[in-house]
């Protein structure tokens, strides 16, 4: 590889933004071990030009240390030079963990799952986004026309994602005006989070190269369809076999997977503060938007917060390989690492407590009577970031998964965002999030 140009050291912070510092490529080898310095206080950055109150002083610093396995290049195209980047872990010193690093949080949660159950997590993100630009004309939802109108972009996107090593599973127009979607290929462990980050940033860059702007904001305007970031996951054993299903189990789930889902449901309200974590997220969540409005689980149910997706093959053994669980409430204002890490911690808590699966919703929960919902333990999800943060403050178990500094910083940043939203004109609010994400 040529030594000319830059390489960006990147990391995903608490507000799910990929931040960076760059170094000349020729210096990269010498930077690899100790990375670059970064003020701890930087972890308190809001999505805007503001640093929230945080537990660190002006001397506290971490290193952004590259993970050689997470290096990627968005190749050159025409006048656009190649973009070299490497995903980092934030560490006080090489080899030491920082408890406020999102990627480390996820890695430790993966290790806990594997140590306690022998299982590996396999996950994939569905990324919905809005295209816009001076020449952009939205076409009919899901239409072939909407695909053909952006074919140059979509084809380049597919090729570029393949070259960055994260090849997409599907690429298509979505339901919303100007909305498109890329589904990631399922990957095990750390790679699942890295693929989500690389895919998201590659979509942005390829769009830019085509005179377009991609925004992953959960709700571009109150009228627009929401941009979800549904998270699919399954469990594999040491041989890589999908062991998520059991035909005799509830909703076809293995005993462990059922307990894992029960753990997620038990802590769902507090989890929402991490997986749908911006003020505009709550304009997306709600019944009848296929984004989910209720803390519920259901087989194939697009209105349930946790949707069970049995494989569609006729042969049961083949179907079992595709069996997966989908978390529909998530959006792209969440850090993929923090979202996966929190879901894992909740699931693990369910396994430890051998929690029983609550009764499933086999209709749209919004269509059930209040009594039927109450009988099934189906409750509305938090209706605002404030409500989600209150749920977090009230859930001591969820709080126990976070170090004091991570909890304090997260709460501070998110409270700032809630206050910002309360003071902002709605148009300004949507526009700021649309631009930041
Ligand atoms: N756009 C919907 C959401 O906000 C999801 C539509 C779908 O793919 O089912 O989650
Ligand atoms: Mg979709």
C-alpha cells in the first residue's frame, strides 16, 4: 500500500457519532501501539458543539489505540482519494481497559456471555437512512423506479461495501420519502459492531461522492417515516452452529435464548435509553409505525419490541440456521457497541435469573384491550428521552452494568440533549439531528 495520505483513527462515542483524529499513513506503524491521546472529557460531547458536565478534569486523558483487525479502506473513486481508517479502543494505557469506552464495554459483555454460557453472539444491523441533495428526487416507496433513480449510487455502494470487507446483505429503497436501506451481513462478536460502524460511514461517503447526503436520524421530520436500525441476533456454539432455536421451546426459542429475551424485556424501558437514545427517537417509536410502541415479544410481529424470526426454509434444520431475534426499537443515534453491550448484559441477567418468557403478542399490541395487555405484562415504551432516563435511574440492575464514570457521563450527556430538545423550536430540533446523524 502507498504510504502517502492519511489514516483516520476512529471510535464510536456515547452519542453514537464516529469521532476521529488522523495521522499521516507513513507514521502509522509507529502510532499503532500507543495510538493518539484524547481528553476523557471528549466522551461527554453531545451531538452538537457542546461538552456536557462530566467526571473528568482537564488532565485526564486516554489513548485511542487502533485495533489492527478493524482497519478498513474506502477505496478511491474518480477524483475521490481512498479513505484509510482503523477503529480504536480508548485505553488509559496499551492493554488496559477504560470503563467509559463503548467498544470495550461490548467486548467485556461478549466475554461474559461466552464465559457463562459458552455461546457467541452473532448480530446484524438493518440501517435505514434518508437521501437528500440538490438533484435528488424521491420516487414511490419500495419502487423499482426509486432503485433505478439511484442505481449509480446503489451499485457503487454495494461494490464499495464489498471492498471495505463488510459486503451488504441487501440494498433497497424503503417506505419513506427518500428513504433507503442497507442490511448488514450477520457477523460474530466484535465484528458485528465494527460492521455496523463501517457500513454506516461507507454509506455516508459513497452518498457524498454522488452529490447526495445520507442521514440516519431516527425521524427526519414529524411527518417522515422513521429511520430504524433494527438489530438482529442469534447465538452460535463453539462450532459456529446457530443454537438459538428449539421447536419445543416458547416461540421456538431455546431455553437460553428465551431467558435472554426475558432479560431484555424485563429491563427494556431502561435499555431504551441506550438503543433509542435521542430526543427525536421518541417521535419514531410508537404504534403503527413498525418501529414498536410496546414492551412486548411476538413471533414475526413487526409491532413487538422483540420480534422472533424463525428461518423460512421448509427443512427444519435449514430454517434453524437462519433463526434470529430482532430488536426493533433501536435507531442510529445509538452507538452500535453500547447498544449490543447493553442488550447482552440484559440478556445475561435473564439467563442468570432463569427468567420466564412473558406471554407473546400475536396481534398488534396497540389493538389489544388494556386488560389483555396488562394480563400479558405488555406496557408502553418510554415516550420521551426523559422517561427513558427516569427508567434508567430507577433500574439499579441496569445501572450496575455501568461504571460510575460511564453512568455519570451518559446521564449528563443525555440530560443535556433532553433539555436542548425542550428548549428548541421543533423545526430546529429535527434539522439539527438530521444534520448530526
Ligand atoms: N422504518 C421502520 C422503523 O422506523 C421500519 C420499517 C421496516 O423495515 O419494517 O423502524
Ligand atoms: Mg426497513
